[in-house]
């Protein structure tokens, strides 16, 4: 296997900080775990019972059987499990980002590909977990923000895989630029997740 050519000095160095996107994932999530807000941003006051519903052919919104109702201990337990999942990912994510950062800084495109593929594997697992654990109403916005963040993280990894196939140098500059842009998008998604999580609470 031929060795990848090194891009111009400074290109990989500028890209490296952009791949440190999820290293603060848990720091942001943990900061929201103890908040006292009773509703996530954009949530409506849906807890009050309504009058007898008008007869219809079926329910207006079907809820999966494993989704806890708004409020109560079931929602609190589901939210605690969600936060625990975010917390448990910390070591994995830090390692993934470190590997991609080191590979990018060294312009080792074989290592870049390996690190980016590992991120894609992680994204697949987390996407499946989120799909298999639909949220209670009280943290639905945080769950959606986490899903969007995971998707954008995967998109960034895809772009780094693309860069790894270019051979580096001038030929690789367009692909590296796309990877940097995707990384910025993922960073914005992380900030959105942190903001939403900071206003989320599922108190029993």
C-alpha cells in the first residue's frame, strides 16, 4: 500500500481541532442532568387532562407501547437511562476523536480512514440505541437533538473517509475542506444538543 502524500504545512493542523467534536459530549450532557426546568424548550403543557375526546376512527397520535407517559417515575427512569447512555459513551468518544485528531495531524491518511470508520461504527450503534429507546415527552427534544448530533457526527466521519482516499496534497484539499465544513456542522449540532439538554428535566 502506497504511503499518502503529506498536504501543505498547516492544512492538517487546522483540520485537527475540528475533529474534536464529541470530546465534550458528556461535559455538556452532564451539565444538564441536574437542571430544574420542568419542560424542554418548545414543549407544551400537555399534562392537564382534557375533556372527553370526540369520537374518531382512531387515536390522533399513536404512542409506541414502550414510551413512558409524560411525567411520573417511568419518564424519570427513561431519562436517567438516556443520560447514563450519554455518560457511558465518554471514554469511547474521547478515544475516537483522539485517534482521528492524531491521524489528521500526521496526515496519515490510512490512519484517518481507520479512525473515521471506527466513528461510523460507533454512530451506527448509537443510532440503533436511540431508535430502540424512544423518549418520554419530557425529554423528546433532547432525544431528537442527540439523534441529529449523531447523524452529523457520522456525516463528518464520512467526509474524512473521502479525504483519506485522495492521496493528500493539493488533490486532497477540496475533500479536506468538505470534511472541515461537516465537522463544523457537527459542532453546531453538539451545541444545540447541549442547549436543549440544559433546559430538560423529567422529575417524577
